[in-house]
């Protein structure tokens, strides 16, 4: 699981912090930058 690999204890914790810094959810980020 990606969240654990980058040091977060669960997916929810990762998503909350990702959104705090990127201002969008990880899924929206993936869609936006998918190439």
C-alpha cells in the first residue's frame, strides 16, 4: 500500500495530508496529471 510505503499509518491519514498540501485529493491529482 502506497500510504504505508511513504510513512503514513493508513490510507485516511495519507489522503488527509495529501489534500492539505496539494489542495486536491489523490484521485483527482492522478486524473489531472495522467498522461
